[in-house]
């Protein structure tokens, strides 16, 4: 089957663009059965072409592991016949950036619904028709023997994906079916190509819970390191998230923090390898920012005794580096901010602050727990 399909795919490639396959009316080569005059070789004889659309945004996992699938919306009135012979299903090539297509067992995807990252989520697409999960079928383009249930009854044609599916472009799967009527010299073969358009994900809501603003009090003369209270960054999504700090900036003197507090002074962030001189004033030297494990709460990210320091950029205007965290579904990262500073401060209490910008995305890899690494 694979060789026969590959022959047709190569013949249908757009000239000068070897990664892009012709679609729709531009397609000129098709696969055939051994019972046809072309004896299983690529043919110009066009099959009955049907179009159906499924939408990943419609898929969810209800309570007790029950799928809410995306049911196909058909164009036109014609449908494949019930009990059609299953020849196979493959993805139309649309360029190098398109994810590959893996046909998994639809019920097995339930086990990975919350943990798949974007790579596995965008590759694994379950397809079923009626009571038939296509994963359980063995297809043959030339000698098909297994049949599908129904594309209209018992749920019809349906698609299943996991929560992290986020491929932004439409992609096309071709489901190849056939129907044989009569026998001997009166045998007639009707081929069907069902073009399944999988809609691109154009938007996705990402929700997290984290405290802001966060207060910290430096106590020069008492301690050279100050900590915030224990904090938790919670993943409220049905997919894992990747968290990075994309920017740190001292709030300028005279400007206000998010709670309206006006800054008396701006403290410059410095790298962890810079030596702080306790005989020199705190404000002039700058401070080291970092993240540490919680004091009382659970160390879900397994930070341990490690201190994850922020490293300012070497070039003005560039991005610094700090840490990256992967947080699984319904889990949270426990942490504290800390500041290393000089033991010497001259003058009254002064207010300072930083604007810390976080970036959230869906990780490429699968995530089932919480992990933190320094960048």
C-alpha cells in the first residue's frame, strides 16, 4: 500500500515544489484496485471526491474519560456508503513545516489528553466512523478487505485530538474507500476519496494563576539576602504549559508599580558572578535577583537548594536569562523570589520595584509533572 500511495503522491507533486502535493481539481493521478483495468497502478480515472471538515477546537474530554469529538460537517449531500471497503488514510503534503500524521487508537489518546505537548498533539489525530476506529483497520489500496461502519450513523465521521493541539493552519487527510458491486464480468468498482479538512487553531486561551504584585523587604545590616513569601504559579489549562521569564526591568524613580506605589529609587539588576561589596552602599552597586524553593510549601519543581539567578543581558535592550519551567495540567510551581544585596544602606527607607515579564506557551515535549531549569 505504501509504495502504491507513494507513486501517486510523487506524480501529484507540484513541479518545482517537491514538498507540496496537488489538491482538489489540480490532482491528476489516483490509486486503483487490482480489480480495475489498471490493475492497481496509478490511474487518471477520478474517484468520487467528497469533502468534510472537522475542527480541533470542538474536541474535549468530559468527565469519566468520555470524548466529545469533532463531528464532520459535509459539503453537499453525497456520503460514502455504509460498509465501504477501507483502502487507507494519509495526509496531503503541504510543505516542510506541516506536522506528520500519526493515526492512533482514539481511546488511547484519552491517556495523553492532558500530557501531550505540541509535537505529539499535532501529530496524533484519531479518526472514526460510526463504530469503526480506523486504527483497528488494515488498509490496502489494491486489495481492500476490511470495511468501515458508517460515516452518517452512530456518530458519523469523527476526529479526536488532545488538548495541546495548536497547529495554526488547515491540513488535509485523504480517506480512501471503495465499493464493489456485481461479480465476474459484471464487477463494478467505485472509488471514493474523502477529503478531510482539519481546521487550523486560530486562537487558544491560556490561563494561569499567580500573585502580583509581590512584596519583599531588604534588611541591610541584618541579612544580605531577602525573600518573598511562598508563591505558587498554577496551570489552569487542560494542557501543559512552558513558562519563561522574558524580561526584567527596574521601575524608574518616580514611576508607580501596579498597585500604585511610587518608586523612590531604581535598583539595577546585576549578574550572579558579580561580587557585592558590603562596605559600599546597596543602591550604588545593584542587586542580584533570583528564584528559590518555597520555605514552607511543597517544592513541586524540585528546586532544592539551588538558586536560579537572573542574568542581565550583555547588550542594552537585549533579553536576559533566568529560568524555564514546565508545569503539567492542574499543577503548580512553588517558589520564592529572593534578592542578594549589600549589607550597607545609607539614608531612610526607600521603595523600589521590578517589572518581571513572563511568557507562557505550550511546550513541544510531553509534561506530566513540574520541572524547573536554569536558562
